[in-house]
């Protein structure tokens, strides 16, 4: 079974600063993918970024980057230049094997951006 | 591309009643997923369709739950004889490849 761990229940960050959200995972599969989603208070899950286990480069999407450390089984999300609109719950998720598309999610981290 | 849509957005029902939710995936997405999310937790996988075939069901999906995807387009999730423990957000997602899943706004169910 695969498991995602997010150890930070909540974080505060000052506007315009960067914040790192931790995510560690556990799987025996060699082929897997890691996702980050944002869930604002409205409830919708917004896809942010994806990293495949065989990708050599760390994924980046605008202000989001994924710090992928395969040997440590970590996939931390870095949000640069935080904005007030970044205040939300953030979930790390994983799918394993090329034939199993379902996602397993962590418990999430609440980010609050202060002006 | 209008995104994944779900209907209704909110549903309040009395214990013992049946409810049905609908999900319309992004057009041409052949994979469709249902998840359930309770307060303060991450979503949990319920079931998965590839086209019209239901390929996997979680053990969370008791006999009171049934999902369909006729003709491989929209999907419905029905809960029979609802219980208070069924109160949750029900999320639908769709994808066309392994490196994406796009979620709808969810249906929030409250069972009184």
C-alpha cells in the first residue's frame, strides 16, 4: 500500500515570501507520479503541478516548483512570492504504477498568507 | 473546455433517503473517478471508470453505493438508505492521461 505524509497541519507565510510545504511518500513501485492540489475554502481541488518518478528535472509551473528528492522519497512544494490568494489547503497526492490511476492523498497543509 | 461539472453542489437529506449525484467530465476524457472527502481530511478514492467500464471499487463503497457511467460520458453516484456517516464532500475527477486529474467543484452531502 502507498502512503502520503504531510507533517505540517498549518503554516503562516508573509506576503511576497516563499513557503515550502513538506510531503513524503512511501511506495515500493518504481513507476509513480506525484501531484499537488490547492483547495480554497470554496472546496474545489485545483491541480497545481505533477512530477513523474522518472522525470530528471524538478517540475515547475509558474510560481510553483516541486523539490523532488527520490532517494529521500520527498516531493516538497515551493510557492514563491506568496500572494493573499494562495491562502488555502494544499494536498500532496500519489498514483502508483502505470496502470493504476487512482490518487492517494495526504492529510493536507493549511497555508495562511499574511499581508 | 468548461471543466468538470457536478450537480447538485449541495444536498441535504434525511437519514434513510436515497440520493443521486451527477458528474460531467471534461469532454473526451475517458477516465472518470469518484472520491469522498470528510472534514479536515484528504480525498479518498471510491471508484474509477475507463469509458463505460467500472474498473475498480474501493472497499469504502458499501453495497448502498452504486455508480454508473452509461455510454462513457457523464456518471452518476447513488447512495441508498443514507446514513449520517455518509455526510461528506463527493468529488468527481476526469483525465485523459496518467499525469493529470482534474476535479469538479464537488457535491456536499449533509444527512440529518
